């Protein structure tokens, strides 16, 4: 049988394609500015749940290794973010999701690998920050009613109900004003927490503060592994192509500016809080820095409120890969404009199922630090450190300058090798501590 003739017009012929390799729908022109991109990035990365564990991570590594790990992770993710932004239309097509960008470079396995890591990162992140939001809400509640009977699980459920409401917003761009508020809350949280940490540190007898790494060699090693996973988590941003899709042209230039602005906020907040927190409390600092603070109480309440506001936006950003996956398979794109009530009902059902799952796990196993580490090791390390370096080497043309090419090759492979090791070690440390916590605490423990 002869092959059908190709159409002479430039219109695309609609064919049925397997779900695995569904091509992106025609990308709508982005409307956001570089400032909106910075808001989205700062909301996804610089969340209190990400940098509040950093003093504890430094305490598990000690000053030399802790500081060097934090600085290296900052520079590596900043560099990786520029690499991903530069691949926006590397082959002449706009790749509006991380999955489709990976498919365009690595094919079938690229799509499904990124889909897996994105789901691990987004689900794990949302469990961790759900616990953090519940803890902050409980701290505010206890300030006003010390004898109140509500537990951590109640506040986790309250937060889940609020996130279900926000989940009905259609896309990331519709969250831009929420995320603008969240970015200012990030700055408010950082400024308040850093100030209160220094105040508490000065109140403590400095001679009683120890920076020694206690315990056996094996326990110190596992704590260090866990800390590396926590640092990887703190720089997690598995949503760069999705964010770039919301930005107006020139998308690359605007994204570069947005990345730089977001990382300016990150450096000012992350480094200051990590260093002051470890300085103030030494090896006794808690996994969630707010738990180490004691006075003045009203400022601690304010920091907790900033944390809840910021986490509410971050949670939404990380819901979106899962929602997009269900949108592709469950919602009718052809009839979306005619049957909006039906599609909205379907969306309400699967967002409710997602929120119930996240809320249930967070309430049953509120081990904040452990989820942070395992999420960073398994989810964010491949997405934010390993994949960008490999994708750039494969997708970009080899530069004519041999020295530049060799430098890029060496730098990218160094990032891939080191952070692959971090992923393995962080996963080992996190699993060990989760197993220990499950033995120590009962399910639905009121932490």
C-alpha cells in the first residue's frame, strides 16, 4: 500500500499518539515578567522549610565541611539553573515542562526518568513542608492557648484544606500574586529569624555552646550523610521549565534575570540563617531552627506566621507537576472550553485525592528532618544538579574554542560525579533515621 502524501499546508495533522510521548500542546505566549519568574523561583527554593534545617545540617558536618558544602551547593544550582534556562528552545521548539525538555534530549527514558524524579521531589517536598506548616501553626496556637487540646495533626489537616482551595487555581501564572506575597514573607521570615537567633545566641552563655561532633564514627557519618541530603533539598527547584513557560519573550533573558534576582534573595537568607543558627546554638541546634528559639515569644510567633504564608505558595508550585500529569490524561483538551464544569469537577476530585494522601502521610509520620533529606537525595539532586549538566553537554553544539569546551566538560562532569555521590549518601542517611524514628514514635505522634 502506498504511503499517504504529506499535506502541502503548514497546518499540523492531528494524529493519535501514545500517552508516553505526547507532544506538548502549542505553548501559549508567556505573560510574566522577570520579576514574576523571580517570585516563582524564590517561592519554590527559598522556603522556610528549606533553609530552617540548614543550621542543623551545618551542626552535623562541622564548620569547614558545612560551610564549603553550602557554598558549593549554592554555586552549583545557580549554574545549573542557567543551563536549564538556556535549553528553553534548544532545538527550535519551546519545551514547557521538565518532562518534555528531557524527552527532546534523551528520548523515552528521559521523559520517564524526569517524570519519576519530579514526582518524588514534589510529593516528598510537600510532605515535608506540610509538616513544617502544621508545626508553625501549632506554635502560634500554643502561644495564645498553652493548654489547648489541638494537636499537630489538626493543624496539618487545616493546612491541607486551605491548599485544596488554592489547588483549584488553573496554573502557575495564576499564582503570581500569591507568590509575590510569599517572596516578601520569605524575606520577613529570614529577617525575623536571623534577628531572633542572634538575640538568643547572645543570651546564652557562650562558653556552654559546643561545636564538637559527638557520637561514634558511624553515627557521625550517618548524620553527615543526612545533612548532605538536607542541603540538596534546600536548593530544590524541579520546576524551571514550567516557570519559564510563564515568562514573556525574550524568555531566556528574562529567566536569567529572574534566576539572578532569586539567588540574591537566597544567598542573603540561606547563608545568614545557616551561619547564625549554628553559631548561636552549636551542636544542640534543632532540625527546625524555630524550635531552638525561646525569646522574645512574639517575634517567634511572627516568624511562624511568615513561614506558613510562604509555605502555602511553595506547596502549590510543587503540586503542579502532579496536576499536569493528571490533566494530560484525565481532562478533555478538545472540549475544555465547552465542558468547564465537568473538567472542574474532575480536577476537584483528583486534587482532593492528592491532598488527602499528602495530609495523611504528613500527619502519620511527622518526621520533618528525615523527609527533607530523602526528598533532597532522591528527588532534587538528580533534577537540580545531575540532569542539567548532562542535558547541556548533549544538547548544545560543541564550541569551536577547545579550551572552553574542555573546561565546560570538566566542570559539568565534576558536578555530576559529586552530586551523584551526595544523592546516594543522603539517601542512606535519611533511610536510617526514618527507620529509627518509626521505631521511636507511634504513628500520628504529636511532635
